[in-house]
């Protein structure tokens, strides 16, 4: 109650935070010669609160009214101001008196049909009950629920002012009688229920909107719907499929809101407006008219990024073409070309030190319905369903080591069970790998090469052709709440299963077996594995923009059957580190387990060639704790928020690999990496720019007390870094890792 009452104190006299950062920044940018500027005021920080006795009185009065609205009808609030050294303290003292409860609820509803409807649904939503403390909010909520109930049951003309309340608090024992009134329309004996008549869907000629002159309507009415497309760019069925206002139905505002949602979710209309016309010759009927203004159909987006750390630098550039209405049915088509380079920094001329090249071409077609063979899917009230056809070609070259060429294709279905429950089913996921390990340039005569093969468990799979045919499933809970500051649990679970059907076909037809003992399909071995992964988060709102988040992300990839010798495909392995994981490590530079590159790869050339490739694993566990808060209300037109975090995790091998890289429950504590840090989020409402600084606390590549690298950092760390850099060249050690990103890390 006290926290709610604080909201009624006028903002201009509320004290700033104890640190006063917002005011300090405002003063830095908006004062000159000891005075506040009146012109060219910069929108940074918050101006200091100035005492105003008028605002104090307004606040006192508002607090008093608030207490009365909560049932304290006899509440009295006093205010007092104390001034010392040009600083004022304002005190509000409230004498609430006794809280009034609801004694009896009476009803004045002359329309018997409405009275019956209300009383039959009251128990489902009502907060207004006899014996409970009186609260104005309960009455307001009751009015809103009655309005919604009426609009859902055909009462098109019903409005909130028809619902009134009369409160009699002149009783003994601090009790009040409440009378609920639902008036009839003026000069009418009852409220009229409406049905839907002729349905019109009209699409504007272009994104500029509708012409000012009269519109030539389509003379044809099909199944009660007159469809007029002035743009000529949209087929009838894909649009009318998501109209839930059907002729002959009783008017229901729920169907109206559902139609609004689906028309916007088609992502081809920038404006949707639903009007109703009352025919002169038909009482109790309204004709819906949906006005749709199309948005720009085609777009092209160029994006780039510059990933770097202390030892490498690179760039990635992509171009994405999008057509949101490819076949005139709101089908979204995307075509992307992406390429990137990564090079060693400071080793020589940068172009001669490029160690990794990546190139990909991908295309996606998203259809706004479920295209299931031999089945006709109906629109789901839970959300817009999609069928997604995807295909891509990926090429990667790791200098002097391997080249990777992969074709990926899939068909997926996305649909909502409810607003919070989202499913993705991929019944067809096909991948073809060409193979291409470049051992001819790699020094295989080195005595430590068997150690390399022991750590890189999937080398065999890289050097030969193979196929993957499988299915995927993903379930997500409460994803729509991720941008809120409320209390909720987020869950995402993924399952990737491959090879079982091909294994059955292979046994049925007795297909050939290759030199490694793997069965083949048309002469090509196939992968068989299972890969589950979960992401569970607990979000706890702490008031305002403050929030605490706890997260556990874990997964495992297990090869069996036909892949028991070759292992998991490289793309299915896990890695740790990065801007959304253990942020004190760059991506692919942590683990697996206690893996130490200088021990496993004693040759400098090997470490250079395998950089970013050898630190993957068949299993990963990450945990994150993060506290988020607001730093500045106004910072160059947006909010500046902060965060402090603690991250833990690693990746491991399970079925193969060296003992140092394998998961061992007894050594779990020694294999966990710990990092902490702080970050800034520049929140411009529609998206967030993020900058995090991670600091290593415990590094599992070392042994014993040396794992607690924070002690080295606190004592300067230069000698430690110099020794590490000499022993691990060209790798360098960084206590601090910087991360840039768009959007929250989780």
C-alpha cells in the first residue's frame, strides 16, 4: 500500500537516486557559469527536483484520494516540509482509519436478458464480492469485464458508461453497500444484439492509402464476402483465410481483435482498420468492412560486423533480399549471400595471415499456413501458423587444414498452441556434406598427431562424404514476455534426431558397408545421432526497470549406431564463450573440459591452423545470473541501462576425446569456468545495443590454484600473460573480454 501511495507524489518533487547520477549528468551538460541553461537543453540525465509547495499539496490530496479509493473512506493525510542548507525534506503522514468492507451487493439491471447473462458469467471474473475490502479498482475491473462480456455476445452498441456503481458508506461497523447499475439505452426498452451481414475486404492501391474519390467495388460476392483488391497484388484466399468475421455469426469483439492480429501478422499490411455499417433495411445487423493498406513488398538489407580479440581480426558482410508477397499470398521470400574472413593480427601482412574464409548462400520461403500433404489445415486462434522451406549452401576454408562444403535443406511448421506456447516441427531435415580434409598441407608426421586426432573427435567425418536425414522439434514457453520486466519462467526445448529411418532402410535392403563399418545409402554413409538441448530461465521483476535473471542452458549430442565410429557432425557440436554464453571468453576459446592447447597441440603451427576449431564438445552446460537496472532515463534520446552478471559453464566430450576433455562428474568442479562482469544496454525501445565487459575468475585450462586467474589479474598479471603468450603462441591470454551485440543476451 505504501509503495502504491508513493506513485501519487508528483514526479517533479520526487527525490533522485542516492547516487544522483541522472542529476549529475544533467548538470554537466546543461549548466553554464553556475546557472541552468534555458535554451539548447540537452536531453541527458534528469533535471534536479525543485521544491514547489503547490505540488506538495496536490500530492497530499492525491494520496488521500488514493487511500479512499482503497476503502479507507475516513483517511486523512498531512504534509510537512523541513528545509536545511537549501535542501528540503517533505513528509506525508496518513491516518487511514478503518478499512470498509462490502456489506451487500445490489443489482439494478432492467434488461432481464442482460441480467441473466451477467449473473451466469459473474463468477468467472468478478473481484466484487461481499465481505471483501472495498476497492475502486474492483469496480473498474467489473465495468471492463461487463463491457467485454457484452461485446462478445452480440451487443455491438454497448459502451462502458452504461455500467455504473452507487456506494453507500453511511453504515455502522465500517461497511458499505454497493449497487451495480446497467442502464438501458435512452428511449429503448432493452439493448439490441447484432449479427454480421455482408463482409467486405478492401485493399488500397498502394502504401499511400485509399483514393479520395469513390471506390469501384467488386460486384461478386463469394460465400458472403466481397473481396476488392485495388492493388491487384493479393490473391483472395490467403487474405480472407484470416478473416474471422463471417456473415450470419453473432457479433463478437473477440473475433474482431483476432482478425486485427492475423492481418498484421501476415506482415504485408502497414495499416488495418475494421469498420461496421448498419444497413437501413435490416435491424440487428452490421456489415463489417476491413480496410487494408499494403506496405512496401520488397527490401534489401546489407549488414556487416567486425569480430576481433587480442590476436585475430576479421569481418563478415551479408546482403539479404526480401519479398513479402512473392506469390501474391503473403509468402515471405528471403535470399541471402554472406561471406567473411578472419586473420591473425600482428603476425605479418594481414592478407597473408588470413586463416579462415566463410561463404554461404541461403534462401527461405515462409508461407502463412500449414501446408501438410493430404490435410487441409484450418486457421488456429492461437496464432499465425507458418510453413518454412529452407535451402542453403555453406563453404568454409580453414587454411592448411580443411575445407567444408555442406548443402542444407528443410521443411518446418511453426504454430502457436496458445499465446505463450509455441511449437516448431521439422519433419524433413536433409544435409549433404561433400567432405574435404586437407591433410596434404597438414604436418601429419608430427609425433603429436595422434593426440590431435584424440581431441578432434570428428576428423574422420570431415574428410568423407556423408548425409543426414532426420527430424527436429522445438517447444517454447513465454517467449512473448522476454521484453517485459515481469515475473515468469521461460523455457525452450529442442530435439534433433537423425538417421533412424535410413538405418531401417539400410537393414531392410541390406545396403553396402564402407571400410569403417558404416552402412551406406546409394554409396554414401549416413549420420545417426540424437541431440537434445534445453534453455530454462527465471525472470524476477524488482520494480521499475530492475530485474533479476537466472538461466541454465544445457545440451548433449550423442552419436550411435551408424555414427558410433565417426562421431557427431561438426555443425552439431557445442562451443562455449561468446556474447550470450560465458562472456569472459571469446566464442570457441573455452574448453572442452580441462583442455589446454599448449599441451594437446605443442606445435605452434598446429595451434595456428586449428584455431577456433578444436575447442568444441559433445555436451555443454552454462549457467548465468544477471541483475539489470536503469542508469539514465535520458541518454541521447534513449534509456541507458546497466547489468552485472556471473557466468559459469564449459563444453565436454562424452563418447570420445582425451581424458582432459571428457565429462567427469568427479572433476566437474575443476572443469567449470567462471566469469563475471558488467554491461551497458542502450535501449531505443524497438531494439537494444549491448556492450558487455567480462572478467575471467576461474579458467579450467590450468590446474590447482592456478585456475583462479583472478588472483593473477589483481596482482597485475603481466608476468603471467607473458609466460602464457610464449608457451601458447600465437594464442594470447586476455583476462578481460569485450562483447558487442544487438538485443539482450538472454
